[in-house]
């Protein structure tokens, strides 16, 4: 279990550093900015690379919603949920801490400007409402878990799950960055919010409730859809 939790810590740190780092450091870089497409790809690549690196150790959840969704789908024991969730949140904070150390070395950096935090209303990149953000996060989290459960099924093509899951997360970001900055991951949302403070912490509740709700629904639906594992 210690090795599993260490793997989840490292993997989630990489997800936050890679995905949020792309948003903070590179998305709007003068003339050479990678934009939303680049940020979406960065998040997908963090999951794809870590799935190959630690999938055989911990399953490479990197996300409390994924862990809870896998439990709902009958793929993960409830007894391991607390440890996984704590390791993921702490790993995310570590990744955000490294990003803060890098970003704060640039003149004019303001962590309170957002720091890739998730938000709705005035803090949605596209000005989307609370209702829009809630629906988007539930549906995208449902889709993410549905793909994870299918790609890791015993009868799915072997060895391709990390690719399917990484591309799914990329697609999710391509759809939903304008709405919420894309969470589908409470650990990813918590880490930058702790540094940004203020509104990011006030709105953080949504990015725990919606991803977990969507993931649980997906777990139960996929469990019904495919009785075997």
C-alpha cells in the first residue's frame, strides 16, 4: 500500500505540474503561446505518460473522482479510498507548489489572478453560469469514468488503455476549458485553489461535488452495462 500511495502522490503531482503548468506558464506566452489546445493536450499527456509509468503499481487514478468511480464500478475496494484520496490531494498540492516556485520567478506574476483554478460565473473563462459549470463537470466526469472502465475492461484491447484515457482527457479539456477551466478532478482543483485563495476556495465545492457525482453515476451505469469485469 505504501508503494501505491507513493505512486499516486507522484503521479498527481505530475498531472498538476504538467497540466496547470502548461496553463500558467505557456498558454498565453507572447507569440508562442500554446492556447487551449496545448493545455488540453498537456493534461492528456500527463495521464497517458503516468499510466504507462505507474499503472502497474497503483492503477494510476490520480483523481479522487476516478477512485470513487472505480469503487462504484466494482473495480476498487472502499477500504483503500481514504489513503488514495489523501495521497492524490497531497500530490496535487506538491505539484502546485513546484509550479508556484517556478512561476513566481517571473516579474509580474500574481498567484491571486487565478493560478489555473477552476471557476464559474465571473471566474469561468467564458463567463458560464453555475448551472452550466455543474452540468458540464458532471457529464465530462461521467464520460471520463465511462472510458476508463471500458478501456481497462478485461475484454478490451490490451495495452491501449493509457492512450484511450489520455486522449479522452484531452477531448474533455477541448470541450470544457472555456466553461470551468476543466476540473473533472477534485485534487487538480484543490491544489491551485489553495495557492490562489479567495474566490477559488469559495467555488471549490463544485469541483468536488460534480466530478464525484458524475464518476459514481458512470460506475454504476457501466457496472450494469457490462456485468463482467
